[in-house]
C-alpha cells in the first residue's frame, strides 16, 4: 500500500535528484489509443521546482507521445525507483504541459526561456521542450521487487548525435516525425 505524501519536501527532492533514471507515463483519452511509457535520464535534465511542481528537459527523440497526450488531456505520472540503497518507488501524478523550445525560425515559449537556465544540462542543440508537471498526488511505496543495479554512467549517444546536426534538421524532424502521436493526436503540429 502506498503512502500518500503531502508535498515534495527537501528530503524527497534530494532522493529524486539521486536517481539516474525515471519513467514518464501518459495516455490519450480514447480507449483505443496507445498508452506511452518513456524512460528518461541524463544528468541535469530534471528539477524539483517546488513542493508541487517538477520539470524535465525534453530532447528530440523517436516520438512525441507525451506532448500529444498532454495537449489532449494533461494527465501524466512520473515514476522513480531506487536501484541502489534502500528499496523505494515514488510516483508523481499530476497535470502537465509542454513549454516548447521553438523552431530555428521562432522564439521559444516564455515559460521555456524562464525555466531553461535553471537546468544544469548545458547542451541546447536538439531541445524540444520542457515538460512541466503540477503534481497533484505524491505516492511512496516499497520497491521490494526492484532489482539492485549499479550505475556506470550516462550515455552520451544522444548528445553526440544531436550536436553534429544542423538546426534545420530538428525543424524537419518536428514537422515530419513529431507532428502527431502514433494515434494521430497533434503533438508539435
């Protein structure tokens, strides 16, 4: 049974900051739509903004399901698991939105610009958005069945791959591969 917490306090924020990976889940409203779960990581891409708000940097990738689902209904959950130390799982349920980085020929959203400087991740090439979550429910559970794993390092494949791209590549990628979700919901379009 999960313990429901009233807020993300300093102790929980520190624990979240120590996790190397977290998972993001969203779903469309339609019963025939696809549920999406995405692993996220890379040091410097997650922030606790306050007792009921978090955000993460979102880079161009294979799909834009999270953005499409948030545009449609806003529902989101982030899950953190302790892969070392005492077992623990924390889920942050809430309503999310995407503050877009903007195309090479347009300015980023004001909210994106205001938040971007707070992240320690320096690479700006390939940024798509900042996902902001207004957290409505914080649940802490045991994690007894989560395996113990040793962290070696962040992978730099996405960084290296995106740094060598011309900015126009991302405009084209957004228009063709991130315009809609796999269910046809508008994402970056």
